[in-house]
C-alpha cells in the first residue's frame, strides 16, 4: 500500500467554497490519523492523496477515516507510473498474493489525454490478470474488484473502496454551542451538526452539590465519544442548582421547566458570544415531553438572542435511539444519573405556557444576577480524543 486515496462529493462544492472545503478536509484527515505516522495529504485532480511511507495499521486508519465528515469513499491504494506496462507489472505482483476465483477491473480516467479509454484499460488489464491468475471475469459479482484511477502523472489501483460518512468537514460551517444533557437526544443532535460541518462547543448544566457528579462524568464520556468526529472539544460545566432553587421560590410549579430552559438559553448564549458561535443547538424533538410542544418551544426560544436549531425536531424517539446506538452514545446515555432537571421538577409541567405569563414570573427573579451567578461558577474542560 503506497497511499490512501480519498474521494469527496464535489456536488456540494460551489465556486469560492471549494478551496476552503478541501483545505479543511485535508486538515481534518491529518488530525484523524496523525498519531498513526501518516503524512499530510495533498490534493490531486479532484481527489485527496495521503501518501504513506511505511506500512500503517490499515484497520485502525480505516476506522478513523470512516468518521471524518466530508469523505465520500476512500481506498488503500498502490501507485505506478502512468503507463500500461508499469500498471500491469505492479497489479501482477499484487494479485498473485491474493486468492480469488473471479474479478473485474473498474477503471476511471481523471486524465483524458491518457492514450486508452477506461474501457480499453478494463479489457487490456483484464486479459492480463486473467491469463496470469487463471481466473474468470465476473462483472456483476466478482470476488476481487480492481479499481484503477488514471491521474495526470500516475496511476493508482486498489482492491477496496470504503464508504465514508459523507457530510461536510467539521469546522467549515462555523461554530455552534450545544446544550448537552446526559440524555439520549442531545449527543445525537451534536453528531448531526458536526456532520453538517459545525464545530460543536458543549454546555452542560448540573446541580452539584445538590446531586452527585454523575451527570458531569456522563457528559465527559459522551464528549469523548463525539471526539471521534471532531477530535478536540470544549465543555462548559455550569452550576445550575442554586438558580433552580431561586426559581422554585418564586415561580409557580407548572411554569418552572420553561423558566429553567430560558435561563439555560441565556447562559448558553453568553458562552456562545464569547466563543464566536453563531447558534444554539438542542436535542429537542416535537411533542416528546411537556416542554417540547410548539408553544413551549417558542417561549423557550424567545429567551435566546441567537437562532436555536433543533436537528432532531422531526425525528421519532426510535429513530433517535437507532442513531445513538450507531454512534455508541446510547449505552452511556441510558446510565441512570441525577440530571439537574429531575431536581425541583414539578409533577405536571404546563404544556402550553404563554409568553406574558412567563415574563411576569421572571420579573420576580433577578435574571441578570442569575446569569452572572451561573457564569461565575463555570468550569471549562478541554477534551481530546
Ligand atoms: P435529552 O435526551 O437530550 O436529555 P430529553 O428528551 O431528556 O433530551 P429534555 O430533558 O426536555 O429532553 O431536554 C431538552 C433539551 O434541552 C436537551 O436535548 C438538551 O439540549 C437541553 N438540556 C436539557 N437538560 C440539560 C442540561 N442539564 N444541560 C444542558 N442541556 C440540557
Ligand atoms: Mg433530558
């Protein structure tokens, strides 16, 4: 194996964004496999080439690259000079090491000046491999698929094409602040925003010392798992118990959940401002719980000076769980904890709060002071993969 050849979807790349997209993807690829002794990738005729000096642990590299957003497919590839003879020689050396009964050649030319068409390459190389290995050609269900890519100065071939995760490279869409609880939904929301190219900064509200530290340990573990996709994350831990106690003293029980949420929005927005983040993200999904009716979502959102995005809004719980399993956050999310929201929570939260009533309730609180109090106790953690 001489290199890893990475393909990205070009459709999403228009004009000016293209160099930025590629630059970001190259950097994210580098950071995903840097510790495996891999060199920086280079751009080559609409592909990215990661040259390899020595044999690297392919299994590990594969696992990493499958989590780099923006990658459509990738292949462990061999390199030859751009001549049929050189290609045959090198392919010959490799195929005799493999055991198979049937094969096909799948050639593509990025360089149309190459003297043969893709079809001619398929036939010529196919005949060579067939005679050398005494196997047969099977175009529909081959045991070995030999992918050939003809570039201006070299030819690459490989025996494996791995599906990447698609999406956009993390960072290309800017930064967002995500409200991370220890539950199932918000980690999935984070993953979805990363997939659309966002760098996610995490904010968790906890009620320590009123409850144990389990929710903080949980969110750290969740962020570590999400670091498979963005490598380094910042997590803000905000003490919220004292604020909740103040809310309980003056806000009628049915309105409390919405008032808590509005406080969270305001504090998260302050953090977002300092971080240069452009939106707040939650794991809310329409109608899932009392605080997630259309009425309540609107009242909650009103407290935020930034757009509030809810990538899971139209998903069923089952769909969210399936996604949580796929990214391995599910097992951690279901560990019982003492979330701040179970503390001081009313039995019957209102499903239809009205903004004027909530504003009136908030007038009895010193909102600005509460925000400052929350921010004063903030603990920031930098977590690396
Ligand atoms: P999740 O599974 O993400 O906890 P949920 O179904 O339990 O969601 P809620 O508890 O109503 O729903 O929370 C809705 C959203 O509010 C969460 O997805 C998260 O974005 C945010 N949130 C709730 N609690 C916290 C918290 N303690 N810290 C940070 N964000 C929170
Ligand atoms: Mg929750």
